[in-house]
């Protein structure tokens, strides 16, 4: 029989401690926040948090798991989210199929045992009158920056939170510097939350434990919902997060499932389980990445100045906030060039992103090697084709522009109207709260008229 891993949890005076073998992992909160989190919910919170931090261990360790606490009520929600999320690994790793991954996940759940069944809360749950405030997952990426700008314009108070992963040293350093400068510019403090349980994530094989990163973040912040009494929690999930593709076995796979509308609807169950009605959603759901980039830098240029959209995993990322070696840097570079926005205004000083040696970073030239799940899926190819076309019409030069012309220009010319309609269009808004939907869409529609005017003048020139 496989070795058994025993997992214990303890409720601390200001958070939760998880014990695995002889190692301890603590998630702690400022005392003023933890004290406002009802004590009657501490056990459910501790059980659920301990589970979602360690769900991947039977897969990664190939061992039996015994949880020395009650079965957590959040487990069915996370099970379903994981079932639809983990197949994204086929886009990053060769020689593995969706069936292989699902079988591993299915079988691993027979290795998990809980030492209790009672998860009833104790005591009366106080009613909460929520305020016009929003927690915002703040990464300094274009999506969270645009959401920040929209919320400011809508008059919603914002608590920006950056989740500090222990295995992301380069990113953390750059984000801290940006946060300091952001405070100097806007007098807005970005809260840095140290996610110590991130040390449990695997960095080899299939990266078990990274699959539901944002969902884990939404759960960890539950005590913040109570302290700030926030009406909203916003992610920066754009329209392309709802796309799926069929794999070779006939499975439909969304490479960013937890960021989809369906995923966010499931995440809404997190605050519900704690008797608080914080709305989980995304203000940028109706639009695509290139349009998001346009609105951010045209309507909120001072906010857009702080953009950093880079994986920050390459050695070059140690000293530069844009490593220029990853697919995200490439994607953002061509978007900026397409929209006639200087990459230098966001600290992007590399002028060689359209040289031959960068070819492998772009989805339209390379869909497999070194790609993330989204990049490897090829779902972003059409949007990138449009970006290259607009950059070409803007007079941008380079070997990769020449290759685009040779391979794709005729194809893009035949469907340019369809591409423009899609990627500068306004689509579903299911995750927008009703209280903000009308005003948010009014702003987007106003910017759409300007964007389409810009695009049509460019392509008809």
C-alpha cells in the first residue's frame, strides 16, 4: 500500500495553520481583519482552506491522503472546477491526453479520506449590510488596471489586492516597485497578501496545484469580505476566457476555465457558503484583450502607464518588468503597435520584438513550443492576426511583419470585417452586477465608437 500523508489543521488567533508531515504552512491575516470574521465560521473556513491548498497532493505524491478534520462543504464546487480545468495541461505538455489527466484525477480521489462529516456552523450568523466597495485582484496587468479605472469612474471604493506567490520572486519584486509608485501617483495602497501555501504547488511534471489559482485566491480573501463589507469582488476576466476548443479525443477544453462565465458562476458559491452576498464577477467580461488595451491607454492613460503583462519567469525578468522572452510580452507588444501606443510608455524598451529570433513567441507562427495553456491552444490566433494586420497598416516594420504579409495578409483581408466586429465588439455581460452594468456598458460603448473610428480609418487608408 502507498504511504499515507496525514494533514492536520489548526485555527490560530489570526488565521489557519496546515501541518503536513513535519512542515507547517500558515495563512495569517491582520488582527483587525480576522477579528471581524465571525468565529462561528472559522471551522468551516479552516477545513475548506486546508483542502483547497492540498487537493493536488495525491496526484503529485501518488500517496493516500487522510484529512484530520471534517469534509469541507466547498469540496464539490472545487471538484467540478478542477474537472473542467485540469485538461488544459495538454496544451503545455507533450505525450499526454485529456483522458490520461481525467483518469489520474478521478482515481486520485479514491485516495482521499476525511475524518469527519459534520460541517455545521456554530452560533448565529450576523447579517451584513454591504457597502459600495470592491475587492480587486490587482496584478498591474491591463485587465486589472482597466477594472480599476472603471471602478474609479463609477464611484466604487476599491481595495486592490496582490497575491504574493512565494515561487514568483521576480514578479513580486517588480510589482512591489510598481505598487510604491502607484501609491505616490494615486494615493492608493495595494495590499500585498503573502500566500505561504503557494510553496505546496508543484513546479515539475503537470504543475499540480496551479490549476485553480484564482479560485483559491477568491477563497483566501473570505475574511476580507467581512471586514470591508464589500459588495463586489472583481477579477479581470475578458471575453476570450469563454472560448473552448475540441481536442483530438473530442473533449471540449477551455484552457482558462476558472476565468470563464461558468467558472465565475461557481465561484459565487464561495461567499454564499459564508452567508455573505459579495458578488464575484468581471467588469471587462464583454470585451477582448485588444479592445481592453485600447480603452485602458486611451481613456485612462495615467493608469495604463503602470501596465506589466509578463510571465516574469525568465532570467531577463530579474531586472526588467518586461522580460521580452515570453509569449505575453510578445502579445502585448503587437497589441500596442496595432493601436499606435508606444511600448516605451509602459517600460517596454526592447525594439527587437519583431525580429526573426522572436518568431516562436507569437501564436500565429508557433502554437506549441514553450506556450502556456492559452497560447498552446491557439485560441488567441485570430486576435493576434488582427493585431499584426493593424500594426502593418500603422507602418510598423520588421521581419515578422514581412512574414505575416507573406503567410496571412490575403486571408486577413478576406475576413477583416469579421475580425474587427469580433475583437472590437461588445459581448456577454453575465458576470457584471446589475447595479453597475448599465453605466459600465455605457462607457464601453462610448469607447467602442472611438475605437472603430480609429480602426476603420486605419484599414481604409
